[in-house]
C-alpha cells in the first residue's frame, strides 16, 4: 500500500546498536510499528486517546516525543524516523530499558508492558506514510530541526517544500498546528519565505518572543542542544492550519 520510494539523502544507520536497544528493535518495535497495509485508522491505533493525535517527523533520538507523549497522555502520538539508532533510542526512552541495567533482557520484558501505550512508530521515510494518513486527523505536527541542506544545489532536498506542505495541509485539522524549529540561518529564511506564500497555513507569531522561545512543555532535542552549544540561536515557528 505504500507509494514508490522517494530518494532519501540522510543516514539510515550509525554506530553499532548495543544489546538492549537491539533487543527493543527486534522485540518491541514490531508491537508499536505503524502497519502500512491499509489506510491508518487512528481510533483503532489509539483506543485510549481522548484528546486527539500528534505526529513528529524526524524525531531523531526521540527525547521530545518521549517526553511529550508522557505529559500529554490523552493524545496518540505517531513518531517517524528513518535513522535506526534514533528509533532504538526512542524505544529505550519509552520503555526505560537501557544498556547497563540489563543482565538478563528476558527478565526486563515486564518493562515493555508497563510503558505508556500512546506512541506508534513508523521507521521509514514519512513521505511513504503520507498517503496512508487520514484527512484532517492531527492536532499538531512537529518538524524539529529538519536537515537544513544549506547549499543552493541541495535546496530540493529540504523537507519544507510544496509537496510535503500539501500533504501536511491535508492531514492537519483546521485550526491544528504545524510546529517547525530550526537553528540554521538558511533554513530560517527558507521556511519563512516558503510559508509566507502558502495559502493553507498562517504564522501565529504576534511578537518576536513568540518565535524566539519554545512553546510551553517543550523538551530540548539533541540538535537543539548542539545548536546552543555551538552558538546558534534556534527559532520556533508555529503555523496554524486555515
Ligand atoms: C537534523 S535531525 C533532527 C533530529 C531531531 N528532530 C532533533 O531535533 O534532535 C533530522 C532528522 O530527520 C530525519 N528525517 C529526515 N527526513 C526524513 C523523512 N523524510 N522521514 C523521516 N525522517 C526524516 C533524519 O533521519 C534525522 O534524524
């Protein structure tokens, strides 16, 4: 049911994944992986989600997704990430299973049952998932520190583009939010310019404090910390679906 594979330019795998995380990829990911054999029914995926649904695209190490899904336990969260080491890290965060506290992994299996049940994962390119996501389904979509592809010759690789915005406009509810964060000057300008001419979304900022600081309940991501360490200032652009 998934569409033809678009070309993906990022990394799919990094350093060797250690024992506990490999165990989670093998034994836990299949339990929470989004099934792609038919159109997704979010009510079936998240029978307990009373307040709505969120999507995080390119969740990296998953800190933001893990933290938000705990704080907003009445929402169902779909996280999408191509990078296997990042997926493994998210699984570790939401189950509490870590390397170092696992003499016998089979004994730790109860942790998998205890974890919050409001996270599902798609461990591939989100562009393959779009056609399976229902219309006007999400209250909020997060795109945090997307790869900036700053060179002009790579501009076509930037995630904020016409096709992806069309898909996002279709799956976000009217009044729902597209939250974008970036620390890269080229991507800041690119996002503002691309979104300015987009008819489906409106920038919600009223004062500069609205984009200089993250929204309440924010959890710092790995790339956000890296940007701050290296002296770059992240910005937080919030767009409302019209
Ligand atoms: C610069 S990293 C930021 C990770 C994380 N959001 C953070 O702030 O730490 C961008 C992430 O987006 C993921 N990514 C890029 N394009 C993607 C796509 N089309 N589908 C799913 N994930 C994607 C990459 O694998 C990478 O982990």
